[in-house]
């Protein structure tokens, strides 16, 4: 099985690295200093589950890789359309393109360009990031992925990918209702990202303050209301699972939105809280916590985007 990992950051680097470590043929698509380090030194992962290094065939040109059986799209959501336009050389008739991104509409963006038959929804649950060129640091989280066909059927390509993931030693499962999974993850991520980014403290310190925990719960509930209006209702056990996951996280856990804010990088604010605010308005729903988080973080998002543009 040939797998291409588009975006070798925390998510793509960790899961792609584990797949490569277990013997699967994995090719990474990266850029800049990170790409140069992958080519020279391979991929190095510092993980709470054990450090490892693997050779990392890497390029910034998908045509150098050729057709693959699966493509894991692990870029930030604001880069989805640009990536979709470059996927052609990686595809054969049965290629599965699995999004492991934040947000609930990346699948639709990809499908408009490459065709819906290729696209699978997916959700990754992990805290990891690039800490130096060629180096991924994995600090915690469930360290699992869930994926599935958008029409809900369980086909050969999903089973083959599941077997490869399990062989690699990380948690993986197939969902017959991946859209609901994506909305459930959005509820969790909006709460975790919104609170850690605005308060600038890790989850362990938020859990111990009643008012902060109530705000966390309200963010989950607001996404649940929008999901129901979008015809993807989240049952109460799913919402409680988001809270249980937050309770079980390592006390020092933050979010990629927080990390991008403090590092001066582009932020996924529009994919998360901005998306919820806009969809809520379309349905006439009140989402005051999301509106507050969005208002507080939008100036930072604008500032960071300008800084990123000036850096080229």
C-alpha cells in the first residue's frame, strides 16, 4: 500500500511516521526548512509513547510521487483548496483521500475539485507539532484517528487502511456516520481551542475553575445546536464524551489554535468559531460564547495573517 501524507506537521508527521515505521510505503509532501530537514535527516519524532526516527521520502511536488492508494490530507484548513488543486498526480481510480483536518467542510472543498468518489472524512485526535525542522513533538491526547466513506458504506479501501493503521500501533476506527464524527470533533475543538487561546492557560487550569468549565460546556452545547440545525444532531452521550475527553487530557494540554496565536502563525479561527457563528446566523441561532471568542481572537488572527504574508 502506497500512502502520501500531504502536510508533515504534527498530525501528518506523527501518524505518517508511525505508518512508515511499521513498514508501509509512505511519502511526505512538505515545504521549506522542514522539507530540507526531512530529506537530509529523515523524520524524527519525540513522543510520549516512545521516540523514533524513520527515513522520510519527501518532496514539495506531488508528481514526483505518483499515484497512491491513500492520501492523508493534514494541512491547515485554510490551505485545503490550494492542496486540492495539486492532488491529481497522486490519484488513481480507487485512491482514498482522507482529511485529517479541523472543520467539517474540508471534504466538500476537496470533492468539488477531485470528485466525491475519492474523498473520505476523517478526524485525528492528538497533540503534536513541529518543534524544529524535521522534528515532531507528540505531547499527548488520545492519539487516534477515525475515518469513513461519506456515504457510510464500509469498503475494501477503508478496511485496508484500518489494517495498516492498527499495524502501525495507533488507535483507528471506521465510522459509518463520519459527518456526525466531524461535528462532534468540532464541538470539542471549538471548546478546547476557544478557551485555551483566549485564557492562555492549559486545560488543567481551566477544569478547576467553575466559570471556565461552564464556558467550555457552553461552547460544546452551541456547536451541538448548530449541528442539529445542519441535520447532524449530536446525541447527549456524544456531547458528554467531549467533556469526558477534556477531563482526561494531560493538564498541560492546550490547542493548535493557542500555539499558532502565540507563535505568530496563521490561525484556523474562521474554520472553527467563525464557521459556527456564520452557520448559526443562517439558522437564526444564538451562539454568544462563540461570538465572544471570535471577537476576542479575530484581531490576533488578522495580525498573524499580516505577519505571515510579510514573511512570504
